[in-house]
C-alpha cells in the first residue's frame, strides 16, 4: 500500500530500530549522508552476522541490469527469515522495466534497498514510481538548508552528550557548509579532542581542531556588519586579504547575501518581536532572529534593497563581468564601505 503520511528520516529510522522492514526502499536525493545512514543500518541490523554470507548481496548499478537486480531480489533466504539486496549507484540503471515488474509483486522475505545519490528518480517514470510506493518506501534525502545547520550540529553533538555555544555552532556551520558527510566527520574529530571532564565545544576548540580563527571568520564578519562596526569589518577583510590560505574573501559573499535577503523578509513579519521574526523566517529558535532585530534597527528597508543590489554587482564583478583587473580584496572593501556608509 502507498504511504498516506509523510515519511521522515526519524520515522523511517524508528521503524527500522523497531525491527520493521519493508520489501523495498528506494532512497534518492542530493544529500548522500542520510542515504548512507539508512542503507548502512539495514546492512548491519536486518540480518544476524552469521546470516550475512549467504543472505546479503551488494550490487552496483553500473555493473548490473534491472533484470539481474530483480533476479537477486527473487531469491529466497537460506536458513534466515529474510535476505537483503543493496544496490549502490542505482541511478546508473537505465532500463527499469524488469524492476518495475518486480516491484508490483515483491517477495516479503527480501529487503531491497536502492541507493540513488546526487539526484532524484526520473519523475517521468510514473508507473515505476507508483510501483515503488506500492511495494515499500520512496524516500528523498534533500539537502539541508543553511539556516538549519546550527540545529543539526547541536542535535548531533547532544546525542553524544557534548554541548556547544551558539558562536561555535555558527563558526562550524559557516566553515564546513551543508555537506553533512564532511560536517559529521569534522564534528567527530572535534569530539575526540575533548577531555572526558569537559565535553564542551568552544570557539578555541573550533580554531584548534577545524582551523577556523575564532577572531577572523564569517561569524565575526557578519556580527561586525550587523552592528555597523566599521573597524572590525575592515580588520577581518584585511586579514583574509593578507592571508589567502586562511580562506577566500568570496566565501563571505553568500554569507552576507543570505543575511540581507532574510533581513528584507524580516520587515514583512506580522510580529516584529524576536519570537515573531524567528517564526516568520522559519528559524528553530528565537536566538537565531537576534541579528535580524539588530539589523532592522541599523538598516532601513530601502538601504537593504540597495545592499542586495550591490552584492549582486560585486558578485558579477568577481566573475569578470565589467571588471578587467580589480582584485578580490578591493571588491570586498568596496562592498563593506557601501554597506556601512
């Protein structure tokens, strides 16, 4: 039967940890982290260790046809309740007719896991999609939005009984971005460095373990912009201009653009309280709206519109449009001057 409710990562993992397995899982989407987590969990828990040799098969879409996958799925388990067939790189299977036929009548004793990364299933294959949904679960692993990264970081660390302050959270989010596989790897590295008697992640820990300066970084730059701190903003610009190995000045462009884009939206919030703005911008906590409350005090709506236009101009110039030879540092200084004056 097709699912009548939205399947989330949490609900899907809840089923698996309860020992409930569907005949088919088609996992697709841009975020490979969750696809790996689900398929790895099934590989490690659906069968007892002694059952895996004869009942667990891993195939690669570039090496097999749909008919070969269907044939593998139709096999019966040997001295076990079920067999598991995991297909990695499922996006490379072109002709899915044989799989569609299998999906319409899957074996209850088989758990077929199709891992389709870096994209979504072709929506034009409606019958195939319908067959998957009837047989089991079609689940999309979407990229996490930048604004949701702090909550992800806090939750990931909290599960390991590690605390982190808001500044450190934002430092990591800005430095690593939304690649969750890399992000969790860096968080694991940070946790390993913490002493047993002090399980806290601080800006100093982030600087030591991830290499992000606690004084010269995107978080401090945005803070300087929000509070119209001309000296500090230029100090950070000069630091990155003179220390290109520390990071690209252009990494600040999307950071500044996202802030002012959200600030423009904040002016339209029905309630201009911190809680009201946070709800309007779909933030998880009111704390995330603090900078936008300050921004509305320090910048008019008209100025914000002009700033957004200037950011687009600087972005175009950074790519060589109407800019034959102005260096990156000078372009960013031009932008900072425009924003703060």
